[in-house]
């Protein structure tokens, strides 16, 4: 279909800058994008008939990695045998 | 002693933007709003079952007026439970280790129970300051003691939660530092320390859940006296 209506996973690498240009970067647009991303994740991994711990575990792992990246600057200054 | 063990409790900020708000909002992602379907996904079912069980358990001793508090108490319990449990994951930040946050939760809620009691049934609320059957000479002293214990309740609520969680996190960090430091020197002792760490982590999971429950239970008890 037309470039502006395709989802991010369907956009080819070469078309990425053009796709980014069609994006709506206003606050409503960003919020709408986040809502769409969350609901597609939720419907694919959590809101399924026989879901297991995998959906939430991926979310928690992502949260851990995000927290690590926020703390990285502080943690990287620690020597190995000292404390963080 | 390295004072930098306390660095894990510094409120995180990224280029000046406080991230504690994100740590507070993240549990909302893990609790989906139930939709109108009869058969929802497993997470929603589990969540509804837990909430109904908890609310029923909490509201049993309260009269009908107290049932107005069911939403705020259940949501408070859920928030504290999720925050405490998420704080046990590596590298995450636990907002409930901040005394400011716990006092901000404890003080207004306690004050609300106190003012509800004083407004609707003042003599009953004041009557709680003197237990039944006290010998007459002890009455003045006991009233002072009971007033002190009443006024110290919000402080106790806040500090209990803060101290339990902070102590737990500190212990985990200390013992894990010891385990890593001992590994090249005495591997056997290091493995022993690691088993202690495992037991401590199980304890911390329990403490996280129990502390959240105790906070809300005490608030409901204060409410029972006053409503």
C-alpha cells in the first residue's frame, strides 16, 4: 500500500527515511503511535487464548534493560571489587 | 566502609528529567483493563480473581460506610505490591525506598481516617484513646500514651515500608558483593554465600508482598476504628 499507511515492520530499510517523513510527530501523533505499538504487542503476546509467562517476561526483560541503560553512566565508573 | 552502597537509592534522572514517574507508571502496563468479553486472556482472569479475593478479604470487617474505601485500598495494595516486586529485578529502581513517597502515601490516608472518625462519630473516636477496664489512677498517663501512639501512626506506616525495603535491598547488594569478591579467593565459601543470597532473595519476595499487605491492612484497621 502507500508508504504512509504501512506499519514499521513492513517498511523496507531503504524506504525508512521516507517513511519517517510521513510520520506525525506532534504529541497526539506520538501518543497515538505509542498506543498502537502497545496494543499490537498486547494483542500478539498477552491477549491470547493460551498465554503463558512469555508475554510478561519479555516486558520485564525490556524494563530491566531500560533501567540498565539509564544507570549505565553511574555503573560504568565502579571498579570490579568495589561497590556500585 | 564504602558509603556508595546507598547509591542505588538515589532517585534516577536522565539528563535532569526525573525517571521516578516512569517507575511509578510502569506497573500500569502489567495490569490490563478487563474488557467486556466473557472469556478474557489468562492475565486478565488472574488479575480479576486476585482483586476480588483481596477486596473481599479486606472489606469483611468493615461496615457499609467503609466499603466506599474499597477502591482506594485495593488500588493502593496493587501499586505497592507491583512496585515492591518490580524493585527486585536487576538494575530497577524501587520508588518505595524513598521515605518521601511513603510518607506521602501514609500521612494523607491516615489523616483521612482520623478526620472521618472525628467528624462523624467524635466521642467514639476519642473513646479509643482509653482502653476498657483501665484502673482509675492510670487514666491520665494512658490517655497521653494512647494519643502519642495515635499521632505516631503515619510515621510508623511510612518508615516501616521504607526501612523494610531499603534494608532488604542493601542486604542483597552487600551479600552479592561478598559473593563476587570471594569467588577467586575461596570458592567454597563463595558458594555458601550464594546459597544465603538465594534464601535472602526468596525472603525479599515475601517481604515485598507482606509489607504492601501490612500497609493496607493497618490503614483498614485505622478505618475500622473510625467509621
